[in-house]
């Protein structure tokens, strides 16, 4: 059974930072996902503006990748924050993150040069993904939204 953690930003952010390179957010809003008392996933929101918010995801177990949990991404972005878009930046080398973004409905919008610093002093480009509320929200979420 998966338990959603909504009121432990420090704990969830600290866990996610251990599983993501170059994480280190200022005042994030975090949703954690526990299985058998251990965190196995997190959705982290940062850099909120009136129209946009950035999302970061960390996971060590796919069991929480279910629509009922992933819908928190859209509930928070569209409902709580009132944004019209959500953004994500994935390392060029992180094919899993790119695939996840595309699967969730994000569209590739461009390349951010030298976005991610590397330990050796060099940097790596990022791929910017965006998801617009009116155009890209997955059909399953729109259907769920109408049913509730």
C-alpha cells in the first residue's frame, strides 16, 4: 500500500536530493510516496510563478506510478497554484526522465545549454519540457476531473 506524504517537505526533499544529481531547492513543495514505511518516490515543485511551476521527480520503486498518485501533479499545478503550464528540465543523458516527460504529455520545447553542472567542472545540456493545461493534460486526467 502506498501512503502519500504531504506535510513533510524537509524530509521528502532531503530524500529526493539523495536520488537526484544537482538537486537543492529553495522552499520546495513536496509530495512523498511511502511503501512499507520507506519513501520510494517524490514529486517536488519549485520556481512557481503565476503561469508556470517546475516539477522534479525522484523514484526508487515504480509501484507509486499510478494515475491516482500522479494526478497530484495536475491537482497541485492547475488547482492549487492556478498555473497554465508546468515545466521540467531533463539531462540530455537521462533518457528515462525524457521518456517519463513524454509519457505524461510533456512536449519538448528546446535545449538549455550548460544547464546542469557536473562534478568535473564541466556542464551538461538540459532538455526543456512543457505541459500546457489546455493542450497537453492527459486524457485520463481530464476524464477524472469531469467525474469528480
